[in-house]
C-alpha cells in the first residue's frame, strides 16, 4: 500500500451563542484543518490538526505532503521521524507539530481500516470499552449573569448524567471567581467532580492565592493556572497547593513533556492528540508520564475526528495507577456549540449518562460525512 494523495480541508462553522474564556477571545466560529490521505488500495484515512487551520494547511501542503507520496502508511513511525527531523530546525513545537499530528492520525486511521481493527487494538488493546466523560463548559457568555448562568449550565450537565464538570475561571477578580465556583459546587452537590480551568491567565502568586481560595471547594484539578512556558512556575504552584495542578495542552512531543514530567511540574499532563504529535507521540508521552507516576488525561478540542482519535487513545491507556477500584482517565467532552463535532461524522460520538462507548469500527471508528465536509468547507 502506498500514499497517493494528501488533501487538507479547511472547515468553519458559526456557533449559535458566542462565548469567551479568561483569554478574552470571543469564539463566534469553530474551525479546523482536516487531513485526508488517500492510498492506491482505495483506503482513505482522516486526521485533524489543532489550531488555526490555514497555517496547518500551508505547512502540510508545502512541507509534508510531497514527502508522503509513495510512502507505506504502515511505516507510520518512520514517516513521523523523517518529517519531524526535516522540519525541527524551523520549529520543534507549535504548528510544525500540530500539522504533523493530523498526518499521523490519518495514517493510523488507514492502518486500522486496512486491517479491519480500531486504532486502540493496534496500539495495545482495549483497557476499557466505556469511558467516563466530563463536561467542559461554563465559559463566560452573559457578563451580567456570570454566576447565575454557570449554575444553570452546571445543573443541566448533572441532569444529563455527567458525573464530572470543568468550568472556566480567570475573571480578573479572585473573589468573583471563588463566588462563581462556590455557587456551582453548591448547585451540583458533593458527589459530582468539579475541575477549574484558568487558560493560563494568572501569575504564579495569583495562581497560588486563587488556588488556596478554591481548595475548600473540593476541586478535582486546577488546569493551566499560568503560562505554559513557565515550567519553573508550575513547579512552584504545584508544590504550594494541595489540589492537583494540570496542564500541557500547549506542549508538544515527548521532548516538550520530558522535563515537565521528570520534574513533576504538574500532577496531571494533558497532551492533545491533534497537537502534541498524533497517536504515535501520545503513546510516548503517556509512557513517560506512567514511568514518573504522573497522570495523563488528554485535552480534547475539535471536530468529530479529533474526538474519535482521543477516544481511541483513551481506550488503550492503562489505569493510573492500577487499583482494585481505579480512577481511569476521563474523556474531555466539551459542550460548547460545535457543528464540526456534532455533524461531521455519520454517527457522531455521544455520551449517555456521562459515559462514552468506544467505537469498534476500523481505524477511528467513525465515517466522515462528505456532505457535511462540503457544507462547512471554506473555499
């Protein structure tokens, strides 16, 4: 089998209700770069790249695609190393890796379809057939009802059966953040897990102060309190707080995670399969984390393709640590409006009562709806 073509689809969909986080960016659309790799045996694989779609497409079309033509998709690790070493002189992080991630996912999808096996079977087998999902939401939409809207949204997730929720914080006022989180905790009760995400908007002293204010509220983890570049700062925050500190969605490859994990700068690392290097590199990052006793709970933010790739990876990820009653890694199931997540697959991945069933079909386990692909494609 040989690769015969590489196509990038730039997709964009407007959202019904714009939202924002601590970064201050107003999300009015959802977009993605979808990678389609064709082979001479008629098998097509799909991947997704994290981040601005046009930049990923340019990198793939000018740097990666010409070197993919004629390659055997089953040489996925060989291809990864070659492409990475071709580009790392110009950037061993960021877009060079997000673009490579989409290619890697698509090659694993091809291998799964060629063998008739889901990706999780190819990377070690299923540790679980069902995955506990947590709802990511509670962004900032109505600035006049920040507390009330958070409580209403959180209650809706509990009513759907979610047993874990992640909410946004970072309003520039620690007392307001605490009041909002406290109101959500009271609304959902003590038996629903609650995590908070600051989208790296705080300094080290601010993160420690706010973290200590939130600790009595039984927080599952404090995500991205400070800038992702500040690994020394993460060590300080992690050591200062009794709650778990998480991060890593903006880190890339095994080398980017190496020092974070070895220093235990975070209690939980959150690589994104569409950003950190694809399925191939996620396996290495997870192995590093396991060796150092650090939890791995992947970040997920994208279309049906990225969600499916994350589910396949999580199905094969061992419990951390193994136990009689383990706490298996959870799936981030973000709940913001996203037609690319809900409509791009013929049979979308859904949660029922907070549980996602792992697709058993070949490759990613989903089929891309080309009608939807055409509908959301940007010319």
